[in-house]
């Protein structure tokens, strides 16, 4: 089968994709009009077909994942409760040390240091 026939077969099998055999003797395919560009490469038409399928499965998975995250109301998919130590700033455990000393500096009893 000729390269043109193989490329046409891939284009028929995967609408929106175009395929060709490069001067490097590798097969290449891209999604027409995709921004950013989407390209896959293979050693032969069968390998290229596998790469297109792999890309489409991964893209479908990512799309489903984003839809689930949006439905949960989280832009990044992070649903763990917020760590109170992190929300107060400083390294973890720093606030526990302040509490054992009676709070942060300036809280509670006034500083007894006299100025010159």
C-alpha cells in the first residue's frame, strides 16, 4: 500500500487528524487546527494508529477529570481540608511552640525589657 493510501486510511479512521510519512521515514499525524499543536509520531502506520489512540484516550481522561473537578467546585481538584498550621503562615509546628510559651511575641504580658 502506498504512503498516500495509508495516510488517507488514517484520516478516514480518525476524523480531524491528518497523517503523512516524513522525509525521516517516520509517520507523523496532527490534529488539524489544534492550538497548541498536537502531534504524534510512529515508525509505521500501525504504530502511528496506536499513538493516535493513546493520545485520544489520554485527552478523554483529562477532559473527564476536569469535568469532575468542576462539578465538585474545585478548580484544581484539591479537596483535602486545609491545614491550620499552613493557613497561619510560618513553618509547621511554629505555632505549637508559640502556644506552649503563652502565645506569639507581643501577646499577653508586656515585654519587661527597658529601653536605654
